[in-house]
C-alpha cells in the first residue's frame, strides 16, 4: 500500500505538489492522471525519496522508502528508462541493481528472458531501442519481486505489442495482490488497465475514485477533461 | 553496506572508462621506464663534470602527477557516471551510498598508487643500476619508501578529492577541469606571487606537499606531519562538499 499524506513540494515560489493526499491499495491497478506539470512525476519521486517533500509524507507499507532495508524487494519502480549508464550491458545493469539489494544474479538472467530481452542481454544499453529500454526498466522494477510497483508512463515508446504486453503484465501483477500505481497520459490505455483513478491538476487532488464511477456516464477521456478543466462531472 | 559496496564495484567494472584509466596508468609506467632508460643512456655518454649536473632518472617522480590526475578522474567517474535517480532508488540511504563510494575509491586509489609507484621505482632502479646520485636519487629501499609512501598518499587524496568534487558538482567534465586546475593550474601560478606569499602558497599545493610529506625538502615550510594534514584537508573539504550536496539535494 502507498499512502500519500498532505504531500507538498515547492521549488522557490512554484508549488509543484500542493497538500496532496491519497491511498494506493493492493490488488488494484491505480491510474495516476493529470495534465503535464500536474505534479505526477514529482509525487512519484517523493514516494521513492528521490525528492524531499516541503511538507507531508509518503509511506510504502507504513514506512518511508529511505527507511526500507533492501528496498527493491518491497518496491519496484520505472520512472525514467533513460536513467541508466548507456555504456553498460543490459545484464550488467540488472546485476548491479541485484547486488545492491542482495538479490541473486540468476534472477537478473531470468527476468531478461521474461521481458523478452534474453537475446540482447550482452548488448550495451545505448544499442537498445526505446521499447527495449522500457522493457529493461520493467525488468529492473521486477528484480526484487516487490509487493508495490510504480510505473511512470510505462507504454511510452512501445509498439502495440509492447503496449499490450505492459497492460497484461500490470493486470497480472495486480491479480497477484500487488499494489500497482501507474501514471499515463493515454486515457484509452488507462481505461483498459486501471481499476481505480487518482486525478491531479496543478499539484492538487481533483478526485480519487473507482474507474467504474468515473466512466458510468461516458468515456474516461470525457470525464478527465471535464474534471481537469474545472467543469465537474 | 556490503551490498552497496558490491553494487559500486559491479558498476565500476562493467563500464569501459575505468579500464581506460588503468590502461593510461600502465602506459605512463612504461613511458616512464623508457624515459629513465633514455636519461641513463645520455648520462653514460656524458663527461663526469656533466654527469654531476644530471637530474634524477627515477620515473616515479615524473608519473606521480599524472597518476594523481587519472585517479581523480576515476573518483569523478564513481561519483557521476550513473544517474542519481537509479542509484538512489537502489540504495536510498544516502550515507550508505556515500560510504560505499568512498571505500571503493579509496581502495582503488591505494591499489593503483602502490602498483604504479612500486613498478615505476622498481623499473627505474633496474635501469639506474648502481650509478651514484644525482641520477640515482635513492640509496636503497629505506630511502625510497618515504617518497613512495607520500606519493601513494597523494594519489589516495586526489582520488577522494575527485569523488567529493564529482558528488558536489554532478558533472564528470567539470570535476576533471577543477581537479586539473587544483593539481596543475594553481601550483603553476603560486610561485609568481610576491614574497612571502609565493613560498607560503606553494607550500600547500599538492605537487609540493608530496615532497614535504616525504621529508626530502631542505628547510621545508611545513613539517611532514603538517604536510600530511594539509594533504588530507584537500580530500576532507571536497568530500564534505560532496556529502552536503548528496544529503541535501533532490535526485
């Protein structure tokens, strides 16, 4: 479970996240929606302890991420697939991540096979396509077999087959009882994937609701545009 | 800590740049040995009066500043080559991450320093044979150890300085430039300062501190102990700046 409580982040005079509170429950895919600059990525970074909140807190299973021992065994995250050393081989990238959390190197080999990168495991990351880098990021997130998974725009750069693969993967992980938190701009994709939705705009919570309540009277896109333009449902 | 250190070691040995640095150090040792041989050949063909004016043929004196720079670049790589987002997601305890990087750089710098100094002083000794001073500056192992120890300490310090500056500025290129200015730029300027600042400022520059630590300078401005403290201060100030940046900045 992810709990965000009164989370606030200011950069000088700019407020990126403003007193945001919501909960991401296990066994569901929770979609995180909002316009560009709404504070989605900043919120995810604060959950992972990468950015320090100006106020409030973000907890994973009741604890701050930075306080977790071997955090990759609890939380897997794909925030930026480009945040890797591009001169390192794909398998070596997973191996150092595995070593950092006491995870077996054999798990890295198995995961590369699972995400369809077994054939390029010895290629340097700079030689991989955007979609392959995305899959490598997914493999890194799954490395510690975590209960909580966070994906920031996971289908960016993926072809239709890759999009379906991510969708099936995310749905499958939620059915196993894991906590899944996914941000995306693609309403059609989110409508197919998410069970629950958190919508933010200008750093503030607009709504936190089950998907079916939001789409009862129309499409997710219509509901989203109504909410984020301030007209209400 | 064990896992964080294992991760840092895996990161270091799975990219090409560190191997380039080690190769460059090896090349410097070989080039130094060739230089020693050329100096000795010239020495042997010179009249006795000119032989007395020859500089030392010990190549370790020539290669030490380059090894200092290369090891500082290695420290910079450990600090900056992997995006902080991924590094802190894997090891969110920033103090633990800093400790792992510091141990790795200190160990690598010490090993590279010892190997470079042992190889260069050893080959120089072989090339110089039993020729007298000044071309053979050391009169046995006991004589060379203070210099070699001071040189290894300076290499350790510059490695940690590169790490600290790298963590503070988060750029390999900027770190390498800053280290170059510290090791070569500023020491080239301090002798041009008016008295007594020329001596005082030069005395705390890394190239001169190595000789002061070794205790081989006549009438040195700093005692060997004070020179060690001054040398260590470079690493402490840089690591302090790097620690503040790592602990306080967003990834």
